[in-house]
């Protein structure tokens, strides 16, 4: 799963999709995860970083991660590929 290339995001978490004209705002945690996805980190890499940094276990993180990426997909901010499906 990859973030679409034309998506612009500021350091404060303001995201703009020029293909639709829509904008979104992420909280700091959402911004971190979004940036990890832009860097094409794997689910396992993201999970390890986030569970080390925050008080959350791997199972709950995965649940929130998939909710978050489902939302990104719903707003058509992702290009789907098979790179993270087997993680």
C-alpha cells in the first residue's frame, strides 16, 4: 500500500489532494503513520516503532492501523499494491 504521489502534506498534518481538491488534517500520531507509509515502511516496521514509542500492544495497534488505512483508502489517498498484504 502506497500513498498517492500527488498528495501534499505539511509538517503540521494538513493534507491536500490536488486531484479532488479535498483537504484533511491529521493528529500527530496519524501524521507519523502517514509519513511512515510515504516512506514505504512495512507494517512490521511501523508497528515496532509505534509500540515502542506509545503505550499500545501490537494487536491493538494493528487494529487501529487497519482502521486508519481503511479511511485513507476510502478517501482515495492510497495506491493499493501487494507489498504490505503479507506482513
